[in-house]
């Protein structure tokens, strides 16, 4: 009997149990829900020669920076699919394996080619999307537009699918079309509430349109249904901490940090763990709140173990926050030397924006606000190239805004703030208004 995945694509297993577990595991993976790893392992146990659960499991290992396990699973999947798999499955495995191996430009090319042939292959379609997807980490300045364009191109293949609505809506939101993106994402989320990516995408829309109180209520109501081990649990609470900071509530933001983001508490994947922790502590400092030095030292120690060497620009920028905040100039100089060498060799798609941000953060920590402004001014429009979301990258703009104010450039600061207020009206009642009073 031929089996299919949930999107009607043939899968090369004759085992009912393997097919059922694979379908469930992929849905859990697409939803960012707990249980995906165990469910995919059940599929492997039911049919060890079925390649697709091996490569899906490899992707989960890669999320948690378990590189050896991820590459081993990917290699196994390649061997198996070569013996028993059709053209679609072979291309599916190859696209995911390239991503697992960190060959991101090749993975993106393979992924886009695959989507043209098999647009309903959701696990491959997922790879270019989101704040940490292949488009976001491509170094492209227009990756928000690229995500929207891709989703628009294949939307008719998905209809009212809960997963696709979630990601399509978020792509619209990130590309500035919140009015269309938010209801689309909410529609997908309502179709499947056990969907962390859905909750997350709705929170981004609420962030962009200034619905801070509604976002806080959503997290309070929904988060008890989501296990603390969930891949996005800590990051969703990070969003709630940002909401607290919108209203100057540093005590609540720090309580959220202690509960789910601090190294001794977090269960997040490494990239989320270091970026969420660093950005929240940095924001607290930048907005004039006191952050105990011990918190920075503890977080920095954990981060150095997770990301000891330069690699992904988004991670490098956040590692620069740790180095600046702890005044570890040697660590920053070592990382910068590698980054600048890669820029000089043309091997860093994000380009000169990365070292410029790193230097600006050190200048800010040194209270040389004029130097911070000088470093960021020529690259501010290029910050998008480091990847991540608007909410995450706003840290750079916030730093620039505070540096302008503290260096006496109030007219430029006012103009920048006015542009943001046009996009996010809720800011009229926040810390920035007090800063100009």
C-alpha cells in the first residue's frame, strides 16, 4: 500500500506505523511543538530504512547545535534514499542535508529548485522562511521581500493550511504589511492552537502594530499549554519581556529573564539562548535600568561555550554584546579579526555591516556615544542583512537612538523616533517620550 504525507506526497515506506509517526512528527516539527523528536524516532524504529524521518530528525539535531548527530543522521538519510526513494525524496533529503551541514548558499539554491518542482513539500518549504531561515541568513538586504514573494507564489497550493497561513502571514508582517499579515496568521493559529510558530507569528504582528497589552494577554493565556522544553518557549516569554520594557517595567522583564532565559533556566536551542538573553540584558542597560554584573558574567560564560568562534553573523553580533558589556576587549578583537578577514575575502554575505555593529556596541559600552553613532550611521539601512526579525534587529536601532540622545544629537533622534512612531503608535506612551520631555 502506498503511503502519503499530509500534503499528498508519496513517501517510500510500506509501514503504516512509520507513515503515521512520520506525518505526526512533521506536524509537530512544523508547529515547534514538543514530542517531534520522539515521534520521528518511532517512525525510524518502525522502518529503519525509511530515509525521511532520519533527515527530519537531523534538522532537529541541528536546531540544538548537535552537529555530529545531525550530520550522522543526514548521511544515513542520503544512503537510504539513494537505495529506496523517488526523485522528490532524494531532492528533499539533499536540500535538508545541505542545511544541516551548514552549506547555506547551496541549501538555499537546492531548496528553491525543489519548491519549484514540489511546492507542497512543506518541510523543505519551511527552510527559507522565518527569522532564522535560509533567506534571513543569506546576507540579502531584501530577504523580507523574498519570503513574501515565495509565499505568494505557492499560496494556491496550500489553501487554508494552518502551517502555511502562519508563515505566509508572518512573511507579510515582516515585509511591512501587518494589516494583511496579522489576520492571516491569526487564522492559521486558530486552526491549530498547539502551534508555537503560530503563537510566535501572532506576537510579531502585535509587536509591529503596537498591540502590546493584547500580546501580553495572549502569552499569559496560551503559554500554560506549551511545555517549557518547547523550542520557542523561552523566546515567546522574551517577547513578553519586551512588552514589559515598552512600559518601563524592568522588574518584570528581569523576572522573565530569571524564569526562562538565564543560562541555569533556559531550555532553548543555543542560538535562541544567547540572542534572547544578550538582547534583553542589553536593552535593559540601554534604557537606563540596572543589570547586575553577575548576570552578564554568567550569560557570557555560557555563550562563550556555545559560540566560541565566529560563524553566523546574527550570533556574532550578539556575542559582541557580551564582549562589550563585560569589557572583554580581547574576545571582541579576536572575533572581529576573523569577521573582517571573511569580509575582505568576500566570504561573508552580510558584509561590512557585521564588524560595524560590533564596533558600535563596544563604543556604546565605553560610553563613547559619538563613536557609536559614527559606526552605525553608514550601515543602519543594512542591518537587515544580519538576519533575524524586526523585533530582534530593533535592538540596533534602539542603541543608535540612545547614542544620538546621549551625544546631544536630539534632532536626529527625534526624526528617527517619529519614523518609528508612525509604524508603532503604542510607543507614544513609553520611555522614549520621557526621554524627550
